[in-house]
C-alpha cells in the first residue's frame, strides 16, 4: 500500500449535498481575501452522484413560501418533533432556505414557475423542481472552483484528534491501493446519516432497495463518538411511510391525486392518529396490529389521465414504482399498499447527530458538522443541508483565520506538498498503526465469519431487541439490554474479518461504524423514559409522554469506553444563539 | 432492484463505474463494465443515465414484485424516453417532456 501525506486548510469529509455546498461557500468566501483557502473534499464514491441526491429529487421540501416566515417553519418542525429541537439551529437554516434555492437556480437547477413567473408550490413549505440532475449541478459547481480539490473513491475511517482538537483524518483509496494521512486546520464532517442498522423491509436480493442511501453508514457519527464528541437525540429514529416493496414516496399519491390512507376495510384512518410524521407511521402500525391491515393509499377509481401522470411522475423520481405498476396492477385498478420502513438515524429528518453550537461547531475543537450528520434541526431536507454547509463553511473559515494571523500565502500548486516531519501534526507512528490495522484485515485467514453475515446478525439483533419492524418498532429495557450484549459480541468478531481488497476493507469499517452507532442508539433509547414520538421511540416500559422529566435533550458522550448520558435543558422559546459550555 | 449491463453494447468507457454511489460497478479484463455487487444496488439509476450507449437497464427483484421486465431510458428530441421490455417480448415506451414531468 502506498502512503501519501496531504495537507490542506479545510478538509470536507463527504461530498454530498452539505459537503459540496460547504466547499462552494468556503471557496467563494476565500476569493474575497488575499489568500485563497485550500479546500479538499474527500468522497468515498464520486461527487457527481454521491449521497442522498444520487437519484434526484422533484421538490424542495423546505422553502419559505409567499406569506410565510422562517418562524412558521421553526414552529412546524418543533411541533412535528414534539418540542425536542434546537430553535437556534432551525432559525439559522430557515432564514437561508430561499437564498440557497436562488443560488441553486443560478447554478442551473430548473424550478417550476407559474404564468406569473412565481415558483410552483406544493403545500406551504414545498416548491417543485426538475431535480433529476441536482447533484451533477452541485458537483459541476465544485469542479469549477480553482482552490478546491476533490479526492473521489477515498474512504475516511478515522479522525486525527489530539487534546480534543482535530488536525486531520486517515483514509484509503478503495481502488488505488493508497493510504492517505491528511492534515487540516479545520474539518467539516458531512458524511450523512446511518442506514442499514436495522433489518430492512426486504432483506433478500432487494436488501438495498431502501429509503435512505445504503452507502450512508454513519461513518461521521461513529468517528465522532469514538473521539468523545457529544451526540444528541439518537433515540429519535426516522421511519418513513412508503409504498410497499419499492419504498417509493407516498406524498405524490396523497397530494397529487388526493389518495387517502385506508385500511383493509376501506375505512380512512389517517385522521384518527394525528398528522405528525411519526403519527402517520404509527397509525398504519396500529391498524395492522389490530387486524385491519393491510393498509393502502386509495387510488382505485382515479381517471386515466391521473394514472398516466402518476406513471410519469414516479418514473421521474422512483422509477421502480412505475415498473411495479406496469408489471402488476396499475393504481386505478388496485390501491397502493403502504408500510413503514426500518428505522434510520438521520439528522436531516429527525434531530439525531452531533451536538453543535449555532455555528455548527461540534464539541471537538476545529470540527464542524453539516447536513444529516448534525443533530438538533429536524426537517432539514435538501435546502437545510445546503444552509448548514454554508454555515459550517463560514465558521470553519473564521476558525482557520483565528488559528493563525500569520498564515502565509501558498499557491494551490503546493497543496499536496509533503509535510515536514517536524511540523507534522500526524506522526509517523500514527500512520503506521492505521496501516497495520488495514493490513491485518487483508492478511487475516478467511474464517467462518464474513462481513456480510455479521452485518445481517447486527440487523437481526436491532430488529428483534431495539425496536425494529419485527416488534412494530416497540422495545423494552430488557430487550435493549439484550441488544447491547449481542451487539458487543458481534463487534468483537469483526476484528477477525478478512478482506481481499480495500473495497472489502471499507465494508469492514462500515460494519464497525454501524455497530458503534447501534450502541449509541440503544443507550439513547434506554435513556428516554417516556414515549414522546410513537413508533420513532416506542418505549413499552414508559408508554406515556413525560413532559416533567423529558422535555430535554438526551445527549451522550463516550468516556473511558462507556456511553455517558447527559440530559440537557431545551433552548428557550425563540432562542437564536447557543454556545458550548467548555 | 438491480441493474444488468448488456456486454455486447458496452464500450467500456467507465462512466457507470465513476458515478455509482456505491462503487459497485467494475471494468473486467475485456474492458466491459459489470456489477460486482448486484445485491448492493440502491436503484438510483445514475449509471443508466450516464451510459452513452444505453447498455444498462434495471429490473425489480422478485422479492419486491419483479416479473422479469427490463427498463432503460434514452433522451430523444429533448424528451426523456423510458423503455420497458416485458418478458413476453412486448415493449412499452413512455415519453416525458422534462417541462411537464413534475405535474404532481
């Protein structure tokens, strides 16, 4: 394995929505100064189509439409999460939704307009776009920036942290047999949330036909957890209500043709359980548990014109649903069955992730978080991830400025100059240790356990004992204890895994990342002694909401190998700023 | 859901390999693309959209209601054409005008 040392000012880990926009912001800010900030994006796939936007999107779901204000959005997100949000974080993204949208349009995104040139809205907070190519548009914008370098197909698996201050990261090229030790003045983590912790709806051939990108493995969470970063609200899991099997969106059916949620008896049940995101899932769960399932979106009887529009709309965003209709029965002839997905941990929809201050600084000095990896601000969606990318980039740039007033001008041509050992923050020994760990997986004897089997074992444990589909998302303390025990056993087995190439080594690290996140999820689920969000965190020992003791954030931090739970007070009504208490 | 790559059409340009968000597509010794990890496909269709010779199509696994049809997309006169080939040999095409594609 070749060993390469790189040096940059700002390292962005993950070139998805938030990461790309962070680079665009940081590069533009830097151009106004005399010295260009050197920015490096490291992406484990390729920025052109990586992350949540790979398949494209057909709406921006977080937008301040005419007559509405950012405050309305904050109130909506707060209500949906039953109070457990950070208002400062929600305000700071809501105030930027429309600006980042305008910027995307300038970069080439097609936003639908009416006859008067106004954006076409869908509801109070959404605008319609032709977003199939939204990710290539972002990636192209990044490519044009002279002071940004992109390393594609490089997987970062550890931070370099000394005295709770980050100074770089370690990674490897999954196709070029190269180890990277990257030194940086500041780091933005933008690796997304975590899929694949729980057994999926269809664990066989179609195991990856899931709501969230299966390649988002919680790497950013795991690296932060291991280095003692404070994390928040991992117990607020996200479960999507989707078209059965294809896991295609339901909103287009509900809002496009007005399809109601009905049970097998034909009764409309959607109004019975409440309309928050979690209540919609919960209603479907209860209808099934009480023998009134399967549940459907009622589409039988729609007009041929409506049906044709639906076939086209789904081809545009979730083509598998259209194919399923064409291969089986079309929506005018058969209602569309719906189901909840397996739970995910994703800070763009719920509030799970890094505990950050208003500037998106984590509790590790020099590390900023943006997008699904950052906690506290649910209902973030695409525009919120862009806004956080922007905020994190500005904060990181400020931080870099503050680090050294004597920063010397260095042209982009010396970006990859090998650091002098004397001034290197990453020591040779640290590189050797990381390389040795990778080489151990490549040289381990092929034993009885495989990465794939252990991943399935982990998903089965989480499904059975930590509130997966199997238990209709419910769990008890005894079950969580069992989950913890079994996840720890699986974790020990991962050290003996064998890999034949670096892509397989990446799969081992991804499994380890998921196991780390699983342990935090279990600890958080066990710590919230109430049921505030049905299905998302359905605690059978505490089936009621407890506003007296649990209108609080459940946070955690790894201390001496143990997950320590910290209950923190909610930010005040209308609070615009939050600082870490050091 | 996963993809299949028609080896007779593939020109080995590597664009599908480059864009796959899971890096699941590799190029073999004959300079042809193949999917190394078919069960790991998310179904994002990035590769299908990138392929300049329409060599890639997708299909639904039987476990999610697939019946053996193959689907790919082409750009024709500014329209996005989706072509569904059913197992009995019949073909259905659906043309979408990008400007009209987002009625819902």
